[in-house]
C-alpha cells in the first residue's frame, strides 16, 4: 500500500482525521498546511505571551474521538487529558436573571423550576425527551451517513424515525418549534442559540437542530492545552504512523493528468505527485477556481448562502471571582434583530449576543491575576467585501463591551492585552470563505442534502472539512475526514479488484 501516495491539503480537523487513518493503513501520506501548526479553524492567538484558544472552544461528541483513536490502536486517555464540565454554559439576561445549564438534566430541571417555575421545568423535561428521541433517530441517517439523499434518508429513518420527524414538524424553523416547547422566552432564546453552532439563524434553521441540545447534554469536556492541544495530539498520532506534515506550505493548484488527479503544485513551485488528493478546505475555493480550473468540476456550480462569521477578542484580563464559568452567553432582549442585521442587512449586529469563554475556569486563577478570555459576537460573512468598515467594527466593539459591563462583566479590550480578529482576517486565512466559519448556512430542513460529500466527479479528488457532509463543528469535521479516508480506501480496493479480475480473466486494459 505504501506505493499509493496521498496528499492532504489542509491540516484542519478533517485533514488530521484522514491523515491518521490513511497512514495507519500504510499509505504514503503528506499533509500540506499554509499555517505553522495543525488545527485549521481550531487555533490559538498569543496574547501577552500566553496562547488563548480563539476558534472552537467546546469539545463534544466524545464517541467520535474514541472511535477514531481506537481504530488506530490508541485512546483519548492515552493521547490527551480531558475533564468533563459540570456546567455546560452560564447564561445572562438584561433583566438580571441568570441560569446555569448543567450536564445533569435533573440539576438543570431543578434550576429551571427555581428560576421560571414548575410548569417550565416540566416543559424542559419533555424537551429533553424529544431531543433524545430526535438524536437517536437522526444520528445514523444524518450524522453517520456518507452523504444522505432524500430517498436513502427516508429509508434509513424507518417508520419510527419518520414518526419522530412528523411529531416535530420538520418544516418548522427552530425558533417556531421552540415556541411549542417553552412559554418562557428566555428558554426559547437559550436553546435557539444552537442554530449558531451551525452558523445559521434560528428563524431559518430547521427544527431538527434541537438535537444539538442532546449532544451537549451527553457531555462537554475541557482539554488540557486547549482545543489546539487536541489538534496537536491527532497530528502526533498521525506522525507515529508515518504521515508527514509540511507547514508553511500553501497549495497553489491541484493538477490532473489523463483525466484524473496527479498531485498538487505548491506556491513555491514544487510539485508533489499523488494518485489521491484530499482537499480539506472551504469548497468555495474549488468553486471559484482558486486551486486551478481543473479542480472546479469537483463541486457543483452553486452559491449557497454563507454561514455566520465572527468578530472576536482574545484577551487577558482580571475578572472578579464567581462571575464566569467556562462557557458563558450574554443575551440581549431583541434576539431577532441580531439575525436580521447579519443575514438580511449584511451588517454587524447592533444588539449582539456575546459568547465569553473563560479558559481558566472552573479552576480559576489566583486573586488579582489575569484570566484567559475569548469573546465572540456573530458577524456577516462579508470578509471579501467592503461593508465591514473600521468604524463599524469599532462601534460593534463598543456596544459589545458596554453590554457585558451592564450585565456585570467589566471588560475593556483597550485597557487589556488583546488581539481582535475580524471576518476579513478569517477570509484571508480561509480563502474564498468570505470569513464564513461553518461553510454554507443550514437553512431549511433539506439543507442536509446540499452539502458535497467526500467523493467528487474528478477521479482521485476527495473532500473533507466543515463545508462538506456531515457539516460544521469539530466532531463533524473529524467524521468528514473519516468518510474521505474510507472513500480513498474504497477507491483503492476497487482498482485492486479490477486488476485481479483482469489478470484472472486473461485480458488486459490500456
């Protein structure tokens, strides 16, 4: 198998997953990455000499990583140190109310009863039952499937799964469905935020995204060394199996010969031959011809709506003890205006919801010392345009930190060591994305059928990453890399079977 050369473009989570699996199978695997370390969107920014996770911060769906590492003879425990979090997230509202959502559903139920009354606690109990059943129905046909189509999806669901979808009302938006689940608008707002995990609007995302609530209640962990530490762990395992990583190596073009992929040309001019290439980047880069005209045919010529981008601040600041848990969400009163601004007006929100990751929590830091803080507000994916002016960004920053101050968290990026990242920065790092962090937006329940799968019409070219099936998020990107690796191995097996058949039959083909 070592005669088969595979080049993986991009050391994001999908590329790492593919590299690890294919190297374990004995293939000659080279990963080329424009950045200086693995992770892709999982990355850190150095602030005042300290690394701060500045991309995805939530580690969920542990079973994905358990299965991945077990398949190559190791384990999560052997490769990284993770700690389960008791509090999934702490939520704040402008009326001064606050709610911790816990990993233990009964604890959350009791907290909701004290916070909003027994009727709402019972609605939460019913909501948990619904999301468990929904996740059980959709995990196989939607998350684990190679790439669902309508017919196969319905067949895989079976009568029981179809019944679950019918009860849910799949044509409803997430926001509409949550109106049937809760009467307290704050709970509707809390669970609607899961649409943003897919870079989407709760008013346009399908009700099926309620299953993300079950994903979190199944467990959220913190990783020693941050999420970047997890990326380095996967790269380390891949190297043990023989994968070669070439950082600061930008892919200029994917080349083909005789109708199939033959390798990649680096920006330096160097050519890396390969009989299989996995592209672990935003598929828009292929659509727009940034990897050469020959690779355009790999994905349909469509322009789906882009997902959310973000405006972020990585900073070190002293925070009063007890205010923050690890994951914190600061809501506004007018939630709808945020998504009207972003998706319809293509501007930064005037009333942004603010996510704050306090990366030294829940352990905390000694009194008076600065904490590692990551703040994020959603933004339009206009990193390639000119709508997001410096003035607009400055105004959004002022509104964001004024909101935090009003809700009891006095942070000032101008008074603390801080690194700001804008949609333009994300667009430069992830070409053709516009700064979109989740590929296409998950709007409408049929959107699951519109993402490309791991295989392409160009022989020898495969796809991985958050812009392809099964979608965005760290575990989903890892699954996409697994699907790409499986597709590569299947293509090699079919060639071997064809050659064996040709030999046994006494015929040859040119």
